[in-house]
C-alpha cells in the first residue's frame, strides 16, 4: 500500500475530546487542514496539535489544543462522514461517493489497486488525513 494507507497515521488522541461534542478525536496534520479550508490565508494555523472530529452531528471538523475551532462552514470540502448522504464523498482521491461504491463494488478494487501503487493522496485529500479504504461499505450495507 502507499504510505498514506500502510503507515499508521498519527494517532495521538485529544485528551478531552472535541470541545463541542466531547467525541474522542485523532490528530491531524496542519497540511491536511490547510488543504480543506475555504480561505487558508485567512486562518493562520499555529504550532500545536490539531484534531479531526468525525462525529456526524457535530459542526466542528477540526480543533486545536489552544481552543481553535474550525467548523463545516470554514471548509471548502464536503466532509462525507458528517453529511451522511449517499452522494457525499467517500474516497476523496478518486471522487467516489457511497452511492458509487454501492452501485459498483469493483470501485473498491480500483481504489485499492491505485493505493497499492502509491497513487492516492489520502493524507491531504481526505479531511481526516487517513486512508478511506476502511470507510467503503460492505456488500450488506445500504445507502444512507
């Protein structure tokens, strides 16, 4: 697999969880956040740990140790896990939605093969900064 899916992403968890919903969250790189902000030049990121909140009901997407909160409205990217719609992104590297993945199970094989070749960019393309392969629905899953 490529670096983004074979190596463990930074796994430092926020000590107190998301300040808005208290969900446990994993760390995310500043480069990932900058890639998804609407106006990255207007949101200076300081040297600190940042975290990604994947709770679907929470408006916060990223937060920092110093209390920085970045919400859905601050991003140019639709965060699929927070949308829950079938047409929301599932794989950001290859523009795959849950609808696509359920309708054509061969897409998973395509994405896996491209990932093995190192042709994915999950660490910046996916708002979580992590590989999307684990997020693909199984054959028994239905479309939200």
